């Protein structure tokens, strides 16, 4: 099982379908599901599908750190409290590398 560092898990991949598969594999490693097909049912398209004030975890396949900075801060606060936050992005901006743990297709 993967050790949870209190950071945002970021799956970086330009292909959306591969990104979803990688998020599902990460969710299995974190213990949210037994097999990736079950984990796929937990993944939402974007972060706005969650009520961030009451969510027990966040798993979304399309996220942009360039969007609302308040959402970025809220996700980081959730991760710092130990709540699992996994987002999929096309590319990770350099300024967000410090608060995230990046996963790429070749290391997951």
C-alpha cells in the first residue's frame, strides 16, 4: 500500500482515458478499491462534482491548477488534514510541485 503524504496526488498525463486508468490504479494502491474497474466508479470528471466541505475524498480526472486559487487552497487544506485528494492534469505547473506528489504514466 502506498504511504499517504499530506500532499495532493497529481496524475500527469495528456491522454484523458489513460489518466483515468492511472487514477484508478492509484486508488487501488491507496486502498479505496480492490480492482481498478471498481475504482473507476469513484472518479468524477471534475472537482465541482464534489461538495468540498463534506467530502471524504476527491478523485477527479480533469483539473486545472490555473483555475480558481481558492479551490487549489481548499484541496491543499484537505490533503494536509489527511483527506485523499487525487486530481488528473495534462501538465503540472511548476509552482504547484511543492504541494503535490506527481505520478506519471511510467512510475505508477
